[in-house]
C-alpha cells in the first residue's frame, strides 16, 4: 500500500502562484531595506544549542527544535545519572536532551546575527547595518497565523546608540506597508519603562515575570494577566499600582506626563525609578524625531507593550494590521548587550523583524496582491509542428536574451489545449505562427485580454517587446 504523502503540522507547501506572491513581499521589503543602506547576510539554519539556549527566556527555550546528534546519539549514555530526585523513576529530560543534541534550528535571526557580529567583528565596519530574509523554526502549537516554520525579514543596525536608528526603523515599517497597501498601527514602548513599573510597584526582581505577563494582555485579557502576576508572587497592592498603567489612554504626550509623575514618586509606593524616567526620556526623544520626519502611518505609545524576548533593553515595537484580524506582523526593539554573551560587551543594536507569513495572510485576506503576479511568463509560442517550432525558436531565444519571459509549448497539440494552457497560467500574449507566417517572415502576436492582434517581422525584436509591454 502506497504511503500517503504529508508534511509536518505547522508547515506549508507553496506552489508557483504562492511563491510569486511571497517573492513580491520579499522583493518589496528588500527594496526598502536597501534604500536605507542595509546589506544582506545569511547564517546557517542550525546553530550550536549553546548559542541559542538562555537567550529567549524559559518559554522560548521550550520552543527550540533540537537536532539529534548524528550516529547513535544514545549509545553509551548513563541514564541513571539523569534520574530526578522525585522518586517516580523519571528523568531530567532537559539535561538528557543536551547530552544527545548539540545543535538546534534557529529560533530567530537576531541571536545568530549577534553571534555573526562577534565572530566577524574584525571584518565589518560599525555601525553595521544588515538584513536577513530566512526561515526560522519554533516548536509551537500550530494555529491560524502561527506556524512552526516561517520566514522572518530582519533589519538591524549595531554599534550605535542613537535613536536616529529607531526612527529609520519606523520609517522602514511605514514605507514597506505603504508599498504593500496595508494600513497599520505602529505601537511603541520602552523596556526601561517596564523596569520602572517593576520598581515602583516594589518588585524590581520580578521585571521578567511582569514583562512576560503583560506581553499576554492582548491575548488573554487584564484579569488573566493580573492572575498570572499574583501567581508569580506579586501582592494585590503591587498589581493595583500596575493596573491603571496598563489601561492608560489619551495622547502620547499625556501618557508620558502621567507616567513621569508615577516614576517620580507619584505612585502609591512613593518609589522613584531612574530607569523608568530614562525610558520616558527616550520615548519623548523618539516621538520628537517621528514628528519631525512626518511619518504617515498611525503610531502610538502602548505602555502595555512588552515583547517577550529577554534581550530587549530600550525601545520596543509592534505592528498590527488595521483591516485584518491577525497577530502582530512586525516587531522588534533595542538590545544593549546581546553580543556580550559571546564576548563583545557594550555593543548596542536595534532591529525589527517582518513576519512574512503573516503579511502573506494579510495580503491574501485583503486581496492586495497585484494581478500581474499570476504568471511570470509574458508570451507563449504555440507549437504548430516541427518546422514551425524551428522557425520560432530563434525568436524565443532573442526575447529571452532581452529579459522577456517566454515559453514554447513543447507538444504539437490541438490549439484549444494550448489556449487553455495559456489561460490557466494567465499568460497575457500568445503567438501562433504557421506556414503563412513562415513564408512572410513574420511573427503573429495576440493580446489574450483585449483580442488585439499584430504581425511583426521576425527580426523586429524591439517592436515585439514594445507590443508585449
């Protein structure tokens, strides 16, 4: 019995049509990256687990795809040394996996980028501006808009603390989605403000727990976030300090003014947070730059925005589509010491990642893909027989050499079949050249959309290209 073909849950096949649409996204994003001086690099699909572990928090570590060592990875393992002390004969699976797995599929592109910068620091100039468009993998539960394999389009600059870099990223986001014709809301916060919140509520050591809980606000709601924070050891009084901040509304200037008062000892605790005040200063500076740049997209300060990754230290970004219900389609932030993990301290960077798969779903759902993407082929030469085939081949070659996408139908099939082929592939022009065209030395071209038909000398490649548009 033949095996039923399948692919793993959370992955997808992409046919020719889908690839044309995906490449439209990649090409659009790439073109904007280049206009701001970013150049492309690539890193391996797999990294050493030592590179990946501990960079994304406990929840991120659980989502890493580990790669079993080659050969008999379990040979010679002393399983008894991995017993837990629970008395239930169970094993420490995390420690055991590290013994049999030395490598893992990359979780994102930022940590590999930091590793790249440190490894190649003597070959690159700072500030270093790079972009990557590559797949990443997460052992997540597949659902709408969430996949186990998906592409990220990352753009980062490292080696500069200037918020002009943050401004450029906001401008890039604005430009990309303008070109894709998608209305978005760009949300901005600062991790120093979140650190300040942990300080003024009296739990500075709980900043990671508070951040992880706040990051779920849009997904689970305020009550669930409060419950999680209480479960992490915060007191009801501490949660009461945080709650009004998470619900804060009004203009960006009003939000900053209210938060400045709280960070300056105006909360119930009376605690002053220097980190929080610094974060508010950075937000104020960034929004001043944004105002001066005249960016058209909707932008707001969202004090509930946390971004779950532990390495962010400054500005954080998240982008939502306004006309299509899906998770964030772009996000990122400032990180001050990610390279320090690999031996190069105090190298500040900032970047954002465009979620290509979610952007694809948005464009598909809003019917925003250009109609011309349906076929890469511009003209199909019909096959009218062996002599006619030899007649059109030099013309097809000449057009291809000029950059025109051309197909020659391989079989001398009925014309209806060849017309149907052109129709199914949305090929806009068809050339039918028989004995009379051969005698006249011409090429007949037909616009299948308008019905317009015109004959050209077979040597008039310029005229043919002009007609094909």
